[in-house]
């Protein structure tokens, strides 16, 4: 089958084509407008999605060399995400499917982040554990089958991506700061400064105390030396990244032990982080894990992952009707 997929849950308007299980186009229109505000402004995101969506669809069809009359289904992100942003993608998908008389496939964005692992080889074997780390979520997911997933641990407050982005904000770096912290960390000493690891029972995470610790650390040091951030940016970024990665990996190791699973994947925007990737790869030797890391273009929000999820739903015959509406919050 040939499936067109649409992603509009946050600030990326993305359209992809899946041709018999292969992603042949993955167009991502980033919204730069939010940089000026230090975070995504929902109302602005919806408006820019409206401007981007038709050109993105046309571009995806052109890249994949597919005529819209050849399509077999339309997949879209139903949730979770910003309601207004989702509404643009869902409404477009519904009208497009209605006009072309195509079946509709609703996809859960967080499941799709995980299913991005089924775009290219090597693919993880069921059951595997996936650490999904993004701008809004931090979850350890036990993946038993394509659509049989169980969250076994998650953050009680902030997401790992927020910890990166809020630290960046404290350091006066533009939004989203995660990639910048990653960049500056490359030249720094990860052991220069120590930050406390949250003491949370079980497999859950917490990042709100961590963020406050960074805030006070920077404030106190700036009192002693107003140039503290400028003079030590690389060391600060490397130390913050090292701490976040440690927190993430410690619970993941605990989960792997508890469930006796060695097939381990990461997904979501923060899985683009080089510190996390390197630390995870190191566990292949020490713990005998088989580690799966998505290609960069499938880490942050993209419609390629919606398309591959849509493909597996198509094979399973899971379609929805025109009655479907978006969900800001959505369980598996
Ligand atoms: P969700 O998927 O939870 O709804 P989202 O869609 O906004 O949230 P993603 O696009 O999956 O999130 O990920 C964006 C997040 O990833 C941002 O917080 C960003 O800072 C972070 N991120 C991206 N690249 C890196 C990197 N190299 N290092 C650290 N963080 C990164
Ligand atoms: Mg984004
Ligand atoms: Fe996402």
C-alpha cells in the first residue's frame, strides 16, 4: 500500500509517504517563529500549520513520485499534543481522505516515536524496552507488539527535553536549547560540576528538582562572578548533560534488570543527544544489551514515524471514520 501521513502535534508540520513499508518522502517544515518567544506559542503554531500543510503535502508527493490518486490510505497524528495544532492536521487528513475516498488511520504520536524503529534495519525484536524521551514525555515503555505497549515508568513532573530546554533558558540560549547544550557539551568536562540525582522510588523519573538545582547553582555562581556562564559554558553544558543522561540510564538499567530484557531502544527528540547515544552504546559491552538508536531525522517530530505506524495499522485493518477528533491527551 501507499500511505500519506501527516504530523502536526507541536511545532513541526510534517508529511511523509510510506510505500510498501519504506519511507520514500519525509518533509519537515520547522516553525522558526517560536524562537523569539522562548517556547512554542500554541495559537501561532496552529496558524503556521495552516500555511505549511498544503505545500508540504505537495512536496512529499513530488519527492516520492506518487500521484495522489495512487494513495491507499491517509494516516494522521490524533494525539497527544497541542489541540489547535492537532486540529489542523486532523481536519486536513479528513477532508483529503473524503475527497479521494480513502480510508483514515489514526496514530498515537508517542507510539509512533517508538515505531520509528521499524523504518530501517536493524529493527528491535519483541519484547523490547524503549526509553521515550521528548519535549513533553519521559517514559520507559515495555513494547510487546506494534500496538501492545505498556508504560512501566514515567516522569512525575518535567520531561527530559524540558530539563534540557529549561537549563538552556537559564543559560540565555535560544529555544529549543537541547541541541545547543549538546553542541557546547562536546568541548566541556562532564565532571566539572555535580548535580543531585532525584531520589524517586521504582521506575519513575522527576526533573523539576533538578531544574531548580541548576537555577540556584547558576544564580549563586553569578553572584560571585558575573561572567560565570560565559567563561564556563562548555563545562556547565557537559555537566548538565552528563547528569541528565545518568538519571535516564540508571532507571533504564533498573527496568532492563526487572524485566530481564536486553533489547533496548531509545526514541523521541532527546534520543538525538550525543551524550545519551554514546552512554547507551557503552552498555552494549558492559551489560550485553542490544541497543537500537533511531536515525536523526526520525528522532524529533516527523511524519515518517506516523507513516510507518499507519502502515502497520493498515496491515492490521485498523481504520477510523470521519467522526474522529483529535485528543490533547491520549493513552496507548
Ligand atoms: P512529545 O513528543 O512529548 O509530544 P515533542 O514532540 O515536542 O514532545 P520531540 O520533537 O520529540 O518533542 O523532541 C523535542 C525535544 O527534544 C526538545 O525538548 C529538544 O530540546 C530535544 N532535543 C532535540 N535534540 C536534542 C539533543 N541533541 N540533545 C538534547 N535534547 C534534544
Ligand atoms: Mg518541535
Ligand atoms: Fe514528539
